[in-house]
C-alpha cells in the first residue's frame, strides 16, 4: 500500500512540475479585493456606469444624474477615490471624477450579463 501511495504522490508531483504555476502577487490581490468592496454598492455601480467611456463628471453632474443628495454623492465618490477606483482633477472650482482604469466598467458589464435574463 505504501509503495502504491508513493507512486501516486510521485506522479502527482511530476504533473505539477510539468504545468506552469503562476505566482499571484499578494499586494495586487489585496488591492483588487479592496476595489471590489468599494464598488459593491448600487449607487457606486451607477456612478461607474455614468463614467464609462472616458467621461469626466463633477459631483453636481453625478448627483443630478442619480437623483440623490449632493452630500451622499460626495460620500460615495470619496470612497471610490480613496480605494483606487476613481481619480479626480480640479479645474477652477470644479472637481472632475473619472475611472482610474477604464477596464473597471467591464466588471459591471460582466455582472449585468450574469444577473439579467
């Protein structure tokens, strides 16, 4: 029995060596998890949808599009910016928000296709 077990273990280890193992960067995984947690809110998903395609919008424009209070909009934008989902740039009195990585909008599209009939 012990010899059979050793043969299986050897075969298993040999197979592992033959396949390429991709090492995962722990820091990148942590950043990805943090960004996904930040996105995981209906209003924040809506914000991402409005910023697709390279759009840059102000807090006022976003709060009018969503129909929610400006302070609530600012709160959500702050979370998304702090967690690395959005960037902002100041122009005069206005701060414009935009997606840090345009590919983030594909995450929302993927989820929509998985949840819609």
